C-alpha cells in the first residue's frame, strides 16, 4: 500500500513513516494527544512527533 499524507486524524495502532527520517523505518502510533503523537519506530525507537510541525505518512490503517 503506498504511503499517503496524514490528512485524517491519526489513531493508535496505525503504521506510519516520517518522510524526513527514512532510516527510522516504519513506526506504530502509540498515542495521540492533540498534535503530539508518540510513535515507536523500528530503527528509531519511541519518538514524540509534533504533527503541527511535521507530517507523517500513513502506511496502513488501524489493524483493529
């Protein structure tokens, strides 16, 4: 499935990528509080992303 910008609200469980850090690999959204999204990346570990400053590409929707 091709990546698409996160125009829709992010939800825990979604798989995302940070375009500026492809070396981090895919990440799973852990929590969303306003524009603060915690993502656990394969190679970048747990990161707090400010989505009002940086956009995440959604790779897959919530698996549940």
